[in-house]
C-alpha cells in the first residue's frame, strides 16, 4: 500500500478522527480538548475555579491518558502517559478534566447520577491524598480495571508489544489501514534522526546491561494513531539493537509531532518555546518513567518527540464500569494525578493548595462546589456537542 498523497492524507485522517469521536460520548470527550477549554474561557461557573499553584499539569487528564508505564529498573507504575497538552498551568484544570471523563464513562455504563456524585467526592479524596504525600500516600483500594491492566503489563515482552501494536511478531511493520508507506524524504529524515548518538542512547535507556551498542533502523511507517492528534506527523519505527544480550534484538519507537498546546498556561509561565521540548520537560515533571525515555528532535521542519514504547506501556480501556468499580477508580486515578502535582510542590505549597481545595466544601456533595458544577455543566455541553457531531457525521456518511 502506498502512502496517500499529502493533499489526501489530511482528509483521510480527519475522516477517521470524526468516525472515532462518533463512537460514544466518552470518545467525543477524549477527542475534543478544544471544547473543554473553550468552555473554561466562557462559562460563568468556570470563573469560580480557584487558581492553584503554577505547576506542570497534564492539560488533558482523561482516563485514556493514564496507564502503566515501565521504568528502566523493571518497576511498573500507573502514571500520566500523554503530555501533548501539558503546560505550566492551573492544577484545578486537571481535576475538572478527570472528573468530566469519569462522569462520561459512568453515563456510558448506565450508572445513576448519584454514583457520579460519589465519584466526584472520591476524586477530591484521592487527589488530596496524593497532594498531601506524593511519595507514600494511600491510593485506596486498587480498582479491577487498574489491577488487570497492571497484571497484563508486568507479563509483557517484545512479542506482545509487536502483536498488539503491529499485528505481527516479526520485525516489520505491516502496511495497511493503520500504517502507510513513507515518502522518500520521510525515510531519509528518519535515517538521519536515528544516526544521532543521543537518540541511540535514549533507545538503550531501558537496558542497563549494555548501553554501548549501536542501533539501526529496520523498518518505519507513517502511523495513523490517536484521536485528537490525528493529522499531525506520527511514525512507528523498528530499530535493531546490535549485539543485544539478555534482551530482544528490537525496539519499537514512536515519533510524534508536537504543536502549541490548547491548554492555557499560567501568566508568566516559563516553558520551553519548542513544542517537543515542552512535552519532554512536562513528562520529566509529571511522569518520571516516561520522561526518562523521551527526547525532542527536529525533522522535516517540525518539532517531534521520540520515545521507546516498552511492552509494559498500556492505557486504561474502560468499556463498562460497575458502581463499586467506578467509585474506586475515581479515587485511585485522582491519587495518580495528585502525586504528579504534589511531587512539584514543597510541604508548605502542598498545605496551601489543600487549604484552597477545602475552603469551598461543601454544598450538596462532599466536594468543592466549583468542581461539581463544572463537571455537571461540562457533561451537559459535551453531550449536546456529541449529538450534533453524530448528526453531522451521519449526514456526511
């Protein structure tokens, strides 16, 4: 299969993005970060959202952007796995975004509204526990959706990664619906990227036995992947590891174009001006397992970041929540966000931010009224937006 001409590529990607977002209200929320921040800029309720400390935030903290990530020493921990929208901004935005994602997942699971209220209460409890003690806080009972994905992650090797991502175990990328053949200039540019010794060191960063080996490009393809990022440059690359000992001879590399974030930065925030450098800096602050194996590069006049995909890197797939699992997941995942935020604050700053969160407790539920009202208003606006999106999709189809 040949690569679609550049003029056709965008049309194909946009069609797939529209189709993905029409699958469910939850998918629509995941793929429409812009609507979330448009609401934050315009809604009277949003004006009551407190200004938290200026720290790195995910900027798009929905369920699919959390999951197990591998460290070089074999540890696997649930962390934020997508930092495309990360900025130095208001941590309250991550709380609201997570709350909206959980509420939409609950609606998709046909859970009653009272369960959503309990979930938002547990979001506050879990987040506060992570902020108060980001190194040893109590995450609560691990929900089954987290336990199962973590169990799968711990037992995975190259063959599992290749089968899942490439639908093949042999070191080649099967061209077809997801993977497109490269243009000559793209292949040449990728060859130049992987000839860089610094890139080679990054690829070997998960291997402590022999970091003096060389890497070489085995196969590469354009990767049609994601939802909100469809339309940006994205490449899958298999590299060979020369003289490997005690590890697979191959590694799968993800290259993704970085662009200016939609999430608003705090006034006066000092961030890298290069988009990929910003994403890499955010990963080091928010998700150490990921940040240690990410590097920005320039290619074809664009800013991209590289990371090796470890077999243990998975995302949370939530098809259906039970009532009990929904409440447990809300606390646990908010704790993950709280840890990521809390690691960036000293003890006094953490105490001050917790005091702000406690100050507006407690209307009809045991959570800040601005958080509950924000999630309720956002859920309504996104539901309306989703139905309109489906109408347009049906007409186009």
